[in-house]
């Protein structure tokens, strides 16, 4: 499976991304490395940056890899271009963290024709032929949403809820799964209403912008359902700016469970945070090693995850986490 990376420097310039590996192999020695092209969604959040670091650490030169990362800047068309560039270079494996679920059939068929296995991480894809990718590794986003809704039902029972829903990128698996859960929860609980809903693109700046606009527009709400931690951070900044106390005047539900967010859970600013584990690098490495041995990895691998309220959360737990 190992191939020489032809014209590596020229290809890197064409990609416009950053080649990421630890250590510097000798000139003309790339045939000794497993070359992996990684099309990453972007760098929009703490979760995404932790995911990239995990890939860099696992697929390092010390571990026998040459990793090329292309930052798609949230654009699917850039990911499709990156995959075609990876194919042109003759990489050994392609790893794709897709922007959205749809629109991958053609380019992945090109990778299959070139006999380059594609590993999907994080978000899911919807293709007519699942043989277009070797396997998928990621989270059960619907289960995450159900966990959050169940906490709301158990801890806010009998309280009328006016909910601001900060969604992620439309069409992404995380947005689809978490939104489905909240919609079912609102339909099942007569006291729950959606006061406002919009996409904050998983970014802190957009989360703050939306909540400030809702407050300025006189929209009443007492709960924010933020589909990731960074949008929750922005929402908290907006509440404080307007003299409101997060966790007291407005309940905050979030996803990811980064260290910073869990500190906010301990302080009571975020009421509940559902884990979304970004550390997929070692899992991708394990899959590649299976494929190198001629083995068939599981088609779908769901990551085990937890959820956190203030009760029982300690500094030791937070410090022990990898992100």
C-alpha cells in the first residue's frame, strides 16, 4: 500500500493546506511512510482543533506516517477539490471529516477507482453505495441530543421553557441529530416552546451575535440549547453583557464537554454538557493498521461518551480529560 508521494512540495502548494507531521524524514524517503491526506472541515471550534491535534499526534512521522491536512474552511467544494488532489498525488489513505452528509458520491467513486481507502470521521455521509468508504468513526449525535432532552425533562419538570436553539452547520450530522432530539422533546412537552432558532455555525462569535439580537429584539427565553460549547460561550458572553446571569436567569445546555466548558459547569454557568469526543486520531491509526494487514475494520464505530452536570464534577475529572 505504501507509495512514494510524487512532487510533495508542489502538491502541498496546490492544496493550500498545511502538511502536518512530527519529525523530518530524510529526502526521498517518503516511500517508507504511509501517506494520509486529511480533509478537515476547518478550525471553527475548540472541538475541531482538538480533533486536528489528535490526528497529528497519531499519524506522525515517528509512527510511520506522512500526514497532509487540508483546511476546507467550512466549504464542501474545497473538500472535494482536496480529495481530488489527494487522489492525484497517490496518497495511501484519505481521511474525510465531512462538512455535510450529502454530495460525496462522485468524488468518493473517484477515490475507489484509484484504490485509495477512505475513512470517514466525525460526521456521517449519505451515499448510495456504502462501499465508497472503508469505515466511519464518530459519535451518535441523536443519542447526544436525547441525553440532553432527558436531562431537561428530569430536572426542569413542570417549568415552562422558552427555548433559544443555537444550531450547528445546517446539514451536518451533529446538527441533524441534536435538532431531531430537541424537536421530539418540544413536541412531547406541552410547556416547551421554541422562542428562536438559527444556525450559529458552531462558532462563538455567531452564538454571541444571535443571542444579542434576540435580546435586542425583545424575544423572551429562559433556556439556550447550544449545539456546541463555542456557541454556548458566545451566548454566555451575550447574557452577561445584558446583565443576565447564565445558569440562573437562563439555563444553558451544551455539547462537546471541553475542559473550559466543564469549568463553567462547575461554576453553574452551563447547566448540562453532553460529551462529544474529538480524539479520533488513535482510532484512525488503528483502522489503517488493520487495513495494512489486510483485515476488514468495523464499518461503523461509535465512540463511548458521557454527560456532565455540576454534581460530582471535580477538578481532577476535568484535568484528566484529553481536550
